[in-house]
């Protein structure tokens, strides 16, 4: 019979305890005088040596007249040995205690890794949900183990790609599994291990599995590969932190525009073009449609600008039909950016986003830009993914009110953020509403009408983009963003027409980003659509669909 790690540990503890008891009894029989208080230190000393492999019957007792200084020295030695033995036994008992407690866990969350992201996630679980989960960590001496344990969570040391480690964490009884790692190969292997476990056993619990993939394009590939769970008890969700931060960024932006009583944003300037910047750029192309006759204007300053432009155009060949996108070589001159992009004159009609992959660079750039543009009032958004100490200090200064931070780890590594329940709530409502409207009709392909969890990522993004643009529609018509009364979301006929035209532009932008183009006859395989033309050229029936989208907003968000 093959023993697992918990069973081996229990047998080891029983063996050590039995050895100590046998040694204690045996020494009292071999050396009756050791039962006196005088020889107690010697007896303890011998037991410790026996546990560490010494001969239990070796040598005789020490002389009765041995100097007291040596007895004291032996006592000190005993304390040193006891301390070492205590640390070893503590580690063994602690590990076994953790495994024992994990075996009683039910409907808990399992997090893979306790890096900064994993630690913040577990802190969110404790603070937001008042729940205690289990973390699996590969490094035995990880610096965050103590902090995670203080929150009440259990930490199991092991490789999450190994089925036995997942079983020790109670994967068959867990309610949620979060795999939030940077290495995509490791992520996929963990999911495969979970898949194998559920194939081998009949598990009654419903497991929600949240898997992070840095490359959003991999999500559909993984979905279509052999990572679909045959067991209906597992609900597999994929998320991408960069895409989610991008969506959150524009949620914050529209709130800032409302607070500033501004709706005339004309230009976005990026300084840096890391993974977060790329996701924000795509989201801008999806939803920055604020006028029927104006297109988004986006300028990107980055190192190796020509290569970045070539790669972007290769990936999104239709993006030029959405707006004006220009790439510029960033040479560290903020005065040049101010002049080239006319930021001082545009003022609040422009924003600047600092989005290099390093927080310190972004912060330095934000301060430099602020210093160079004291006479202007455009907002400077700065990615700050890691530390929050300096950010909190700056946010408390009146001089830096133009600098807005986003993407903090305390926001992105929360339970609510990762599960996407809040971000996708309206998107799912839009999809459910669409399913009801098209029930029994063949107006759309099945890839757009299936259940939310089985939708392709581009179909989900279609609903997400429509949901994310609703606050901008409310901003453009000066409706309250947090309306609770349907009467506050009633639009005049002129507003409906105005927003319907913008909605059509937004819809076209989404299709263009996914490689669609105009075709006289719709062809999903070739990605051709007859409605990819200006508002004036689409049919009245298609126009009415966009008007109906506006008229149904109040039913979706209230």
C-alpha cells in the first residue's frame, strides 16, 4: 500500500514518541540510579542522543563527583539540543497538523503560490469574505509563509502540478481553485492535474476553477484543446489580469470625467507600451467612441516604436479603420511630447497614461510630466502595480492631484476582481437578454447564442464591450452613472438616435479588432459582414437594433 505524505508523517511521529518512551524506561532499568534528580540531566542527554542515532547502552553514567561546572555545561548543551530537536519536531508536527486540518476542510478556496499576488489574494479572502483557505507553495522557506499563516490560512508545501499535493489540499472538497501564476506552462499543467483527479473519481462538490493566462489569445486555444472537463462538477474560468485592469481603468476614467463635468475626451497619449498598455489600448479602441463623427486619437511613445507598430498592425490589421493610432520613439523628452501632441492646448480633452512595466519608471515619468506641464490641467494616469506606500504619500499631496494611480495589487488580487462576478455582471445580463430576444430565431450563429460559460472569448468580449460602454453613453447624455430609478435613464428621441449612431461605431470597432471586414454577404468563416459600413448605409432594421440597444439600457443595469 502506498502511503501519502500525511500518513508517513503520522507514522514518523508515532515512531519517535515510541523511541523516547522505550529509551526512558530502558535507561531507568539499565541505570537505576538515573531515576534520581542528580542524574536527570544525564538521562535527558542520553535520550536526545538516542533519538539522533546514538547507541542506547553505550558508556556508563558519569562519575558522581564530576565538577559542577561540567554538569552546568551539560545542562546548557541539553538546552541547545532540545531547541534543535524542538525546531525539527515543530516542523514535522506543524506540517502534519496542517495536513490534518486540511483533511477536514470543506467548500474552501485553494490558491496556488504565496508570492505578492497570492498573499494579497488570501488577504482579500480573509478581509472581504472572512474565510480561511489553503495555499500551495513550492518553496519550503518562502518569506510569506508566516504572514499567510497569521491570517489563519493553511500552507501546504508541495508542487501544485502533482496530484497528491492537490489531494492533500482537499481539491475534491474545495469550492474554488485560483491559479494565478506568471508561467503559463505551469498553469496549464496544474489544470491538467485537476482534470486527471476529477476523471478518476466521482466528486459531488462543484469546483470553480479560475485560471490566469497572460496571453488572452491562448484562452480559446486552451478551451478547444483537451482541457475541457468532462465532469460537470468543475466550472472552468479563464481570466487575464491585463484585460481586467484595462476594463477597470476605463470604469475609473468615466467616473473621473463625470466628476470633472467633462465629456470631450479627444486624445489618449501612452508613455510606455508594456502588457498593461497594450490591453488599455485595445479597450480604448473598443469603447472610446464619444461622438458620431469623431474617431479616437491615440499616440504611443515607446522604445523600438517601429517594431511595436509593426507587431500591432500585424495582430490587428483592421485597427486603422477604428481610429488614428500613431507610434513614436520615446527618447525621454517630455517637452517634445507636450509640443507634438498639443497637450497644453487640449488640456482636459486629453489624458496621458504612463504604462511601462516598472512602477518606478512610471512614477518618475509622471512627476517629470507634471513638472513640465504646470500650466495645463490634463490628467496623468500612472500604472502602479506593486507598492502602495509612496503612492499613498503622493495621493495625499495637493500638488499631485493631476496624477491618478491605477492597477494596484490590492485591487487586482482581490477575490471579487479575479472571479469577475462584478465586472461581468452586466455583460452576462446583456447576453441573457439577447438570448431571450433571439429565442427560436436564426439571426445569429450558435457561437454567439450559447450559454455564457461556453461562449468563445470574442463573443464574451462583445457583451463586455457593450456593457463597458454603457457608462459613457450615460456620461454623454448627463445621466447619473449610479442611477437606481428607471426614470433617470429615459432618453429623448434625439438622444436615442445620437447614441445609436455611436453604438454602431462601437460595434464596428469590436468586429474590426477581431479581424472582420465588410462583405456584401455575411460569412462567419471569412469574417465578413454587410453592416460594417457607416450609419447612413445600413438598413433601417439594423438601425432599429441599435436604437433598441439604447432603449433597453435601463432594464440591464437596474
